[in-house]
């Protein structure tokens, strides 16, 4: 990807960050908006949304729900089954609101962590690539 380390890392971090929100169907749009605002790479932002996928969503949703219920006055409800999309839509106050609040708290931490991890990978990859071109 021909972009700066910052652009790629911040774009990917925006995609990862929005994956930690319960705003399903808006992840691509939100990732693009945030990446555009901070001059991140838009393609990297779209790729970053892959962090939220059917394998990771149960863990992400459980985490943001627990954080949200911890900081709000909404009591944590012991759910008889796992959180799913239908529950989020149908139980807005009990499920969606705590998840939204938890997502707002967790998302910036995800952005920071993802940014530094991806930045490190990208910069070391570019350095190795530059060294290998010199040796040829």
C-alpha cells in the first residue's frame, strides 16, 4: 500500500475502533469518516473493520456490554444465551444502550493499541524491504 506509516496505521485503527461499537451496518461508513477526518488511509480503514467479524463479535459485544453496565445505572442482566443481533435491536435500553456506552469507552483504547501495533509492523516491514532492495 503506497501510503505513509501514519496513514495506514491510523486508517486500520479507525476500522478496528468502530468494530467495538454495536452500530452494525455502519462500521464501513464510520471507519471511512474517522479515517478521512484524521487523514488516515481509507482502504486500510475498510480492512480494519475485519477485526469485527462473526468469530470476534460475541467477545466484543460481551466486553462492551459488561463495561457499559459497569458505568451506567443499568443493571447487568444475566443473559440465558449469548448476545446476538436480534437482542441488540429488540432490547434497546437493556442491551444496546450499555453496549453503546461501553463501546465509547473501549473504542479509543482499541484505536491507540491498534495504531501502535500496526505502525510497528508497517515500519519494520518497510525497513526490511528497503534493506533487501539495497542488497540486490
